[in-house]
C-alpha cells in the first residue's frame, strides 16, 4: 500500500469534519477538491476507513481556521481528544497503570490507521519513546505530532501518572530521519 492509499478510521476523521462544519462562513470549495469536499457534506461513519490524504487536507484547514496556526491549541486539542477516544474505546484506559494504558493504545493504534503511524520502541516505568510517522507534508505532520504529544500526556495523566512531561526530541519536518516523542512521568 502506498502513501496515497493509506487510510484513517472515521472515529478520528469525524473530529476534523465536525470542526470544519462548525465554520459556516467559509467557502470550502476554494480549499478542497470536489472528492474531499464530499466528506464535509456527507455522513462520516466511525468504523469506516477514510483517505489519509483527505485527512491531511482537513487537518491543514483545522490548523488554519480553527487553531489559527497556534500549536498550543493543537496540543490542548490532543489532550481533550483522550476523553473522546476513551468514550469510543473504554478499554483504552487501564486505571492507575500508565504502562498498560500505553500498551493498550499500541494495540488499538492499528484500528485507527492502516499503516504504522506510531511505534513504541521504548516503554518502561516512568519513561516512553514514541516514533511518529504520519507521512504528511508540512504543516500537517508537525500539527498532528503536536496533537499526538498532547494526547499521550493526557492519557498518562488519566492513567495515574504524575508530573508528566512530554517533549519532541527529533522532528522529521526539521530534517531528522524520524520524529521522536519522549514522555517522562512519576509513577
């Protein structure tokens, strides 16, 4: 499967669609191809697969029109999305067990993307590393990664971790061979 064929699950796709639909005064046809525009007009099924390329385009519009290119808002949205995803996937959270919650996300990840978007090469008590590869262009890759950082920070907090600190160590959009998030917390 090539990058143009990769897909994302509707449970993630629908969030971008909802945000863009909330902006009534924007002519989306000036920003989206007719095939992509159809997703803003149609029903999004949480369990269906949608094109990652369209997800990227919608994400760029969310960044521009909703977040006003403020990555702090994007990170905050990532934090908020934990609660939305927990509602859709109650088994995501292992109460008082940050390590198991991250392991559960690793398993669930394959239900959200049909490619290896996220890897957990290192996970032990108080520390994790996450490699991010959404295979998008700028600014979508950076924004999606910052959103992911906020997501994992909040997931660890609701799983009982204290003093959670997340950092973007390597950034593919800045020339690094991969994007690496590091997370530290007090068990």
